[in-house]
């Protein structure tokens, strides 16, 4: 694991923290009926960061309101992103007030993004020989890593130096911009080169070099021998303008004009009076009590706030131990040999995490595109059966696969866990399979455990219980009218996404079980419940589906 530098300049991607907190923390309101979950979550993460890394040199950087130079460069930039929710927007000002009262330098620069401000400060500090630690979940920041600059993702506890970038992406930091430009970014609406995923981009950059070298050596691409290499030169030629534009859009600026310098970013003493007023307004009871008792939790070790879900002390204690998810053992099942090996593995597993991938959220019309399984932490597989994009690899026949899986899926002695299993069960019911052996549904279990504890979707639960940020569907499929259905998503993106779903579901099941053991009434209730009402809903759905046929 990469080493954390001593006494670094800590640059915190406040915008990344903001969205993570809003989606991960339960919806809470102050006594004045103002949403507070994002404020609480960000402050909680900042307190944790300051406890973990002792450094007086620190800054929190946010995106400023309004358009940036990238919008002028490409009007469609981030066009697919929905507007900021009102419940989040109204929390920005009080959050900024709290951060300033904590004594932390806060920076917002109009016309550029937080990435550009962080890039400029990191570059300036690195040139001066100062160690820099950037706290972010944004993969684009990997381009900033050098001998003095290190990244940390506090949600996954992954620290990334130069060697870490190479390990994760297969290329050095100097080629990250080229990597992002080739792939594009559906979330930010950066066009990239169609048909280039992460594996193709890595093969090109490892084999030849950056974008400039690629266009200088188009004839050298076909001999590289990766899937699609023979037609790649043509794709690059046809999309040269987009590739070069994407390169410019993905490049983090290193020369933003700032009112501060890297060596002026020093943490000041917290304004206890202002914090007392703000915590009172926001109904942050525990932190307010710390201040009233003479403490300032912002500058000293205090009881871990990660054990709370809000300022409300009546919420049950949760197991929120951070986990590092290693996807190196994820598999894509494309042959009968690998299918049979996994079938035996599933039969002998103590419990199976099971998930389906489809082309619709409506189970009544959804076509099964693939299935994913996990048998233990980090051991998961995706079984595609209906990806039909141009160049898709040959897949096992769906009817044959389901025929082989039916005895397993209908075996009550083979225990299954899932996230929102009623959807998965309804989908496979349309193919003549009755899902049996259901042990727990993590979505329902989370609701039973803490019905007022916020959202119960898998991404939110993973952040809350595992401190892990999942691959989002929008990351691989895009948003809005241009969003792809799962059958159109390339295998090198679809497979890690689907396998991670099963792996995370299994880990969530285990985390919830640990939490239930602390509240015996909850586990007793969940055992008595046994999802009877849920199974009744399935029986009703199966009746509705009984006249429908699938191929």
C-alpha cells in the first residue's frame, strides 16, 4: 500500500464529499425543518480526515456556481447531468459556514471547477517539494499524481501514488488524460472515441503511447492484436476531432489565478462561538454538547462519528467498517467449461448472492441480459446471455443457461441473498423459474433494521455500511435520452459492474448480520418475518405472468 506523506498539504475535494454525503447519509432535518444530511456527512468526513492525518496545512475546495471554461469550449459538457436537488442546494451555504467556523480554508473560484483549483495548488506545492495529499473519489485526479502528490479515497481507504496509478489503470499518471480522452465520459458527456473502453484504451496507450503518438502511428495499431485492433485506426481517424476535444475537456488546469498560495493554506483555531450557534441551528446535538462541555472535536480525537447516522442519538448503531473491495477475482462466464465450474461452486456455497441484469426496470417487459453471483467476498462472476452490441463476444445460450440453473435456483436448500430480490424473482419467473431458498433481502433487511435511516438502495447501503462507492449505472450507461440499455453495454464495462453488485450484496448481508447481533430485537423480528409478505407479492406476480412467454 502507498505510504501517506508526513505533514502534507491536504486538499479536499469538497464537491465530491458533498454529493457522497447527500446520497449516503440518512435524510435528516434541523428543528427549523431544513435538510442537514449533506452538512452532517461532509463535516463528519472532515473531522475524520483531520483525526487521521495530523497536518495544519489544509484546504477544502468546492465548485463555484455557474458555468466554466469547459462549457464555453463544449456547450454539451455535462448536459446529461440533472440539476442539483433543492434539498442539497439549500445545504451549501450552511455547510460553507460550518467549514469556515472550523478554521479550515475554503476555496471556490468562478469559471473553473474544483479539480482545476486543486490541480493548480497541488502542482505549485509539488514544484516547491511539498508533499500533497488529495482526498477525492474522482478518478480524473489520477493525472495529478507525481513523486510528491498522492491521492486518497476515504470511502474505500485506497491510497494511490505513482505505482498505484499504474496498478489500477495499467498506465502512468502522464497518460491518464489520454486514457480519459479515448474512453470519454458519459456522465460528463465527454464524447471520446466510440467503441473504446478501458481495456482498449489501456492497450493503445501501452502499445504506442499518448493520443499524439496514436495519430502519428495509425498503421502500428492493427498489429497490437487486441479485440477490434484492425478497425481501430479507422475509428480514431473518424473521431479525431472528438478525441482532441475530449483531451482538452479532461485536462485539469494547473495555472488557475488564485487569491492564495499553497503555503498560505493553514488551519486556524476553530471559532467555538460560531460553531455553537451553527450546531444549534442545525440540531447537531452530540457536536453541540462537545462544544458546551469545553471540547472542540474538530481538533482533537473524539468518539467516532461514523457510528452515528445523524445528529439524532436515537438511531441504532451500525457496523460501518470500511472495506477494500478487490475485484481481481471477478470472472466473466463465456464458456461451458467456466459455467460448469461456477455451477459446482454455487452448489457447494454456504450462501449465494444473486442478481439479474435486464433491459428494463419494469419486470413485466424486462428481458434477461445476464446474471451475477458471489459465493464469498471478492469471488464473483457475471454470466452474460444477451449482449447484442456490434462486436459483442459470443455468449452462452440463454435458454440453455436457465435450464441448467433452474434446479439450483429452485432448490430451497441452496440459500440466496439479494438486493430487491422481488424484482429478480419476478424477472426469472417469466422464464419459468420459481426462486426458492431466499435467506435475506438486503434492501428489506435494511428497512427493518432502521426504517428511518435514509435510502435503502444498494449504492447508499454500500456507502453507509461498507464505506464503498459502487460503480454506478450512469458511469457505464450514461444518462438521459442517450442512456444505453444493458444489452448495449460493452462486456469490459458490464461485467465488473454486475459482478460488483453480487459481491457488494453479499458483503452487505454480512454487515447487516453483524449489526443485528447488537440489537437482538431486530434479528428476532427479521427471523419471524421471513419475508412472508414479500413472497406473497411474488406469488401474485407469478399469477399475472403465468400467461406470458419468454424466449
